[in-house]
C-alpha cells in the first residue's frame, strides 16, 4: 500500500479549516481536534520527547556497592542487572546486584551505599532530593548476608542528596544503618524504586 507523503509546511485540508492536519517546517504534525484512539499502538521502543517537554527513555545502568565517598567496595561482581524507565521527570528503576569474590568486600562498620543511578550529576540537585522527601524503598530479596545481620531483619534504602542510596535494617522497633561489613563475598540484593528529577510543587 502506498502512503500519503506531505512535505514540511503542507496541510491535509485547507489551512484555514479548524479540522485540518498541519505539517510545519519542523516536521512535527499538529492535530487540531486531537487523536482518536480507535485501535492499538504497535509495541516498540521510544527514546525522545513529546512536545519538547516530556522525555521518554529506557536503558541500563551499573549499580555499585560503595562507601559514603562513592568508592567501590567490591573487587569482582557477578550479576549486575539494572534498568530504568524515565517518563518526564520521574525515573523508575530495577536492580539485581551480587558480589562474586573471595572474602568480604569491606571490614568497616560504615553504612553501605549503592551508586550509579542514572541522571545524577546533572540533576537533580540536593535541594530537589530533600524537597521531595528523600525517596526510599525496601529490598525485596537478599541472600548471603553476614551472620551478624539477623535473617528476620528487612533491608531498606533511602536516596541521598549525592544520588547514592544508603541502606538500613529494620526489625520491628529496632532500626539502624546496614554496615558495609555485613556484605559477604556472595551477597545479593534485588530491589526497585523511583525518584524525581525535579521538585514537585
């Protein structure tokens, strides 16, 4: 089937017709009466913007177990699967990260961090993270954590101004920092979450 080809600056219908479809010089069509959804949209991958204002993108990123300065604690990783979907200023992410080395990554009792979330370093600023209430969540699966960490404890992450996530344990009313030295040479965590790249007002 042959399609209809309309050059930049062309119209379907009269330019003065309120129902016309216009193709301006920038190639972005204008539908004055909107678009009626009477069917389905083919599945696919889209990376770009809608109306120069809403960014849609998907991709991968590399999570890293770090200290509070962002220094990698691990010599060798096994699985490091991490993806994100960005819709405007909202970013959703999923993480599956595990250690695969001989011996524990760290011997310190400092709080554990994960670095590498996409879009940090450009935005958001620290004020945006704080203003949006420091997003956080729970680690849905963890494996091979040091025996000093009770199996009944849950692990939680909180996004900090630096773009790194800090980790905490919880067991009823008992809460505190998740120490770096609770990671073992085969520790694994799986979790997901979301955060904003602009202040919500």
